[in-house]
């Protein structure tokens, strides 16, 4: 995913969130239940909310 992000010219970014403990506000806010978890957003809109859908979407955009 890092390589994919580096090839993008549209401002796509890869953000990592370190989860120290499950049940923290950040984990709850983003619905993180297991690692890795991948979400894809366009602007502020969530367009792929689970890892499988996110990876499929990212692979189509190459």
C-alpha cells in the first residue's frame, strides 16, 4: 500500500493508527476490530469500510 500511495498524483495518503489497547476511542470511532484494517475515503466520505473491499478498490485504481 505504501508503494501504491507513492505512485498516486491525486493527494492520496496512507495513514497508520497505532492501537495500543482495544476499545480505545480511536478504535471505536473507526470500527477497528482486528489488524490490519484498511478503509478508503474520498474526501471525508467512507467508500470502502472493510479491508477486502478496500483492497479490491485499490487494485482497480492502478
